[in-house]
C-alpha cells in the first residue's frame, strides 16, 4: 500500500468536499482525505493536506485535477516554514 501526501491552498470545507468528490470519481479505488489547516501563513507554509492511500497513485493526474479545479497542489516536501 502506498501513501502520497500533497499540499493544497484549499481553505474551506466546501472547497475540499468539491475537490474530494472529483478525485473520488477518478480514483474510486483509493482512500482520499483532507486535513484543513487553520494557519494564516501564505501557501505553501499555510496549507491543507491531501492524503491519498492505495495500491497505485497517479500523482500527475491528482495534481492536474486539483489544479484544474482552481487550486494549487504540490507533493509535500520536507521543509521548514517561518
């Protein structure tokens, strides 16, 4: 089982649900969820976590879907934000 973690600039639960529904239509075999972050820092330090779990994860397609939905999305990198 693989786990891929992305950062997004999705800020509300309504936005997260809308993107989640689109992702679930395209990847019905994957477990997908969001953790909304309550920080006021600008993206990428202030972000929402998109976590996807499954046997095969097409990261490029995930990035494309979220970006086409009007949001920023990147694979989580190890970094320190001030």
